[in-house]
C-alpha cells in the first residue's frame, strides 16, 4: 500500500459532500417552489430558509457541517500523505473518520435525533485526535 493511500478517504469524503450538495438542492428547490418562495437578497441570513420544513433544512445544515470540521481532516490527511505516513494506522483512522461522518450525515438528514448525532460527532473526533497524534509524533521525532 502506498503512502498516498490516505488520499482515498479524502476523495471519498469530498464525494460524499457532493452527494449531500445534490440531496440538499433536490429537496430545497421543490420545497421553495411549493412555498412559492421568492429569494430576497435583503432578507436577514437564513430568515427565508427557516420557513422551509425542518426535513428540508437538515440537508443544508449537514452540508454546512461537512464544510466545517472536515477541513481539519483534509489538512491532516494531506499532511500525512506528504510526510509519507498515509498508510497503516493513519489510513485506518482516516477511513474511520469518513465512515463516522457519513453516519453523522445520515442521522442528521433522515431523523436528526440530536442525542445520537452528538454521540456520532464525538466519536468522529477520536480519529482526528489519532491522526493529529501520528502527524505530531512524526514531526517532533
């Protein structure tokens, strides 16, 4: 296995983010039409979208979440690939992170049970800590 194998989880999470982007608009646009909503550039941020059903908003919320914390994952994974540490334990932790983020997405967009979503979110931080540890040890060694 090559040291660049860790880029596989990076591409997988980007692909999942794009799936969520499509899902977001596939539900948002019909909901906006059904509500006869006309986008107003002068409306306060999110005021108009708050009028849409929660099940529609959950997709957008999740897409936004995929643009936040995963940036740490991308930086770590690419750093580990550059350091030549993109296989072995780092690769396992990277795939664990991706799987947990996909599970987090599915929980949020399908039923948004906040307690379960929070548990999955917390668990998804474990791989980030592990990847950070692997990179930090390599850099100080």
